[in-house]
């Protein structure tokens, strides 16, 4: 093993142990306490981290009319929200077992019924807003066994811990980003299944479409699958209401423009998707993950 590999192995092991200890701590605590503690810790530590500068830059570019004090306030809200997400991870299985009204308010249940009654499959999309793990809970409980692709953390120990938590709390129908995950999603969609995607991250080999008025490299898979398999697309929004209470909203399906120019249609569709995400983020900017390297 080379020195670089040994160094990476050691770093991953230390990081994995630290995350495991926090998971255990948060798991022992009551849900509300774990969520609040996670928010308090990261709300204090987050702004001190080097990556905080990227979040400030992203927000300043996306919403240039904000004063510096408002930018810093929103970024602190982002860190607190992210800390709450971390504190809530070990309790996903508890959230799954609760009645919807206790912690998760579902809006748009009529759209879920429509999706279930369709002959073919459907696509759903959301972003890293509120707690992005939450929408899978009421949707799957409503009888839609959605599959989704996720970007695995670089640290394999952290990835294993999160995957086990997601399996226990939400579903085992989750696949890491890559060719194998894509093939599985396509297989399920061909068989009339349902797939959900987080579509707000940068994809270097994606397509360039506007996001907050700035060209952003965007993954086109959502639109590509919709056009190729003639699938409806449903926006799903998660809002943190207060503490660890959430509202999951299923919106009516989108009507993508279809012409003889598939490349243009895909660009138009993803522009529409980015516009919806932008609207949600502008309403509650402190709930979006501004840490992404979203713009070049």
C-alpha cells in the first residue's frame, strides 16, 4: 500500500469512527433532542469550516441583492438545518413508523393516487432541501415502492453507515450513482416502476442550463428518461416546518414540450425543473444545501 493510500485509509477510518460515534449518540437521544443538538453543533462549527466560503459565494452569486449580514444569516440557517438532518438520520426508522400527522404532513395525496393508478411508471424529483431523505417515507408508505439513485459519500465507511440507516428507515431500493444504478432504475421503469431523483447537484458532463440566472451544468437524466419512456414527471418538495416536523408536497405532473428536436426539448425540460427548484429555494434559502459546487 502506497503512502497516499495509507493516508487516505487512515483519514477515512478516523472520519468513519467519528461519524459512527455521533450516529450512536444521536440514536440514543430522543428524536427531537437529537435534531436540535445536531443543529446546534453544526450551526456553531459549520461557519468556521473552510467550505463555508463556498456557501457564501454561491449564495451571493445566486441572490446578489442580499446584504452580507443576510447572506451570513441564511448560511447559518443552512448549517443548522444540515446539523438537524445529521441528528435525524438514526431516527429515520422511527419516523417511518409514526403516523404521518405526527411529524410528516403530506400534501397532494391525490397526486399519489393518480400515480398509483397509471398503467406505466413515473418519475419524481426533488432537491437537497429541508431533509431530503424524508419524502421517501410517506410516498413509500402510500404504496409507491420508489427506487432512487444517490451519490455515495467518498468515505466508504460513512457510505456503509448511511446506506444501512436508509435501508432500515426508508427502503432498500436505493442504488449508488453509476452505470449499475442507472441500469437498475431503467429496468424498474420499464416494468412500470417508480424512480425518484435529486437533481440539484452539478454534473460535469451534464448540460448547461440556467439556475438562478447562471448557466449551471445539470444532469439531464430526468428529462432523457421522461422522453425516452414517455413518463410523467412529478415535483416533490420537502419543507422543514419547525424543529423536526416536515411538510412533503407532491405537485401536479409537468408538461414537457415535445418537438422534433430532442436535444432542445431536454434542455427546455431541465430549465423548467431548475426554475421550480429555484422558486422553492428562494422561498426558504436557509433550507437548501449551498455547499454544492453548483456553478463553474
